[in-house]
C-alpha cells in the first residue's frame, strides 16, 4: 500500500465551483475513488471521467485531497473537514461582499430566499444557543 499526499497547508487555494462539487462528494463519502465520484456526478449531468480524474489530481496537488493506493486502486479523501472549509468560505464571503457584516449577509439571505417555518425554528434555536455561549469572536 502506497500513500501519496501533499503536505498540509493552513491556507489552501480557493475552490472553483467544479472542485467544490467534487469536494462535496468526497466529504459525503469519506474515502472514495474517481469512478465513484464520476458515477455520482454523471447521474446529475454529463461529465467525462477524465475530467473528474484531472480535477481530483489537481485537488491532490493543491493539498485539498490525499491519495492512498491499495492493490492498484487509488482512494481519495479530504485533508480538511467540510465544516471548517465551508466556515472559511462563508467568512471570506462576509469579509469581501458584506464588509465584515454578518447581519447584512443574513438580511440579504432572508430578503432573497426567505425561510420555511422549519428553517426559521431551527435558526432561532441556534441563535439562542449561540447567545447563551456568547461566542462572538
């Protein structure tokens, strides 16, 4: 068994929409192969297997994925947790698009998309929990 991975970096390069789509598949599966990712994406839209292979190789080179080879099969897994990555992406969005205002982000979300009753209830619960913790950094 051989393991290939790029050294972990604290600042990984931004993900393109296609790369993020692949990362979502990998976060969902844990460890997976190019074929498994390709088959899943193929069920949603037309995409070539070689395109997925190239994107996954680039994600490995950039440090987003690590690759393990076992009996000739290449298995890929994420080097960074989904929650951490998405949190960083949201923080960048808040800083760049909303001048650091979380409130403006939420107002824009509410005005443009709205919420279901279930979403509203869940968000209210999360806000109450966060207020009790006083977790504003």
